[in-house]
C-alpha cells in the first residue's frame, strides 16, 4: 500500500485547518479527494483519542459553554425521507476555559437534554476543581449541570436580548445581524462573580470554528455530507486550536498556557499522531 510522504500529509492537514474545503485541498496539494478524505478520517480519529488522553485534570477558574449550529447532508427542513437518522441539523457543544482559552470539551449531537447530559458529564470529568460556569439560557443546561455537578459549582446563565431586524432593504434585513439590546444575568446556583458572568470567549470560539472549518461556513456547498467526517474535522480543529495555534493575546497555544504541554507542537506532530 502506497503512503503519502510526511510533508505532503502535513501540507494537506495544514490546508484543512486553515479553512480549505476537501476539494480545494485536493487541487492545491495535487492529490485525489479520496486521499484527502482518508487522511482526515485517520488524523481526526487520532486527534479525538489524543484529546481524551491529554486534556484532563484541568485547573480552571471560569468555564463558558455554548452551542454552534451546522448541518449534515441537508438542512433539517430538506431531509429526504428515510435519512432522518443520518442528515439534518447538528449542534456542537463547546466548553472553554476563559483564562487559558483551552477548549476543555466538545460534543456533537442535537440541541436537547440528552446531548446536554453527555456534554456536561465530559466537562465535569475533565475539571480538577470547582469552577464558575456560564451558559446561555438553554433550559437543558439546568438539569444536566445539576445532575453532574450538584452544589459543587457556581453556575449562572446569560440571556442576550435582541430587537427587531436591522437594515432598510430586504437584503440588508436578511444578512445583517439583529440589534443587540442588552443581556440578562441569572444566578442559578452557588456564588458566581457577577462581573465574570459572560459567554464572550466561547462565542468568539464559535467564530474561530467557522473561519477554520470550511464545512461550518454559511451559504456554501462545502457542508458536511457524513456526520462521521463532520466529527473528525471538529476533532482535528480543536487539537490544532489547543496545541498548535498560537493565541494572539497569550502568545502561546492554550494547552501550553494551561500547562498540558511544555514545548510547541506543530502540524507535523498532529499528522504523526495517526501513525
């Protein structure tokens, strides 16, 4: 069986984590799209295992959680009959350490109570101490956090309030964000510091995901066609973000700031995980 040279595999993964689609990556790297897809699957699986084994025992003070929408094969309203279990809306739940910017945990699923419990169970398992946790106003968080953290958490929800659609024309109203009016802070349990009740960092991470993963870009045909590949791409992104990408304000990757690694990792190190 032929195997791509290491530098060619590094080039492909580098193109993927910088937001290129599978087809554009195959054209730039001059390889078949099947080769790109297989490498994504292999490296994605290795990244998921690496994250599970490495990101644990995290000593954090403030954790922020949010969900980001995407879809697989088609949007929910356009799912063909018989494909309800394999297509439609998909949500990625993300938890980030507000100080080190480390993505502590993520979960791919629906935006429901089951996914909330799975996500919070994983977040709890990776933390080594009591934290202040902030989420949006999704009701599913209430039972999930209560079940897995109990009273050992300072938990608050931040609900952002928006006005009507902005813009004068139909096109402006369609593509412009709605007007932000304010936010309502609700303390659910414990004694969270009110000035740190925020979801700003995790929402900024949502933007980073859309910039670095082509399948999260809106209004394109680069969306995921299979949920498995969707998960592999997300695992690759978060390992790249945590261990390789240098955060502008920290000047080191989040994993180094959190004390998980002592030397800078590279795309080559990520590729070698699959070996």
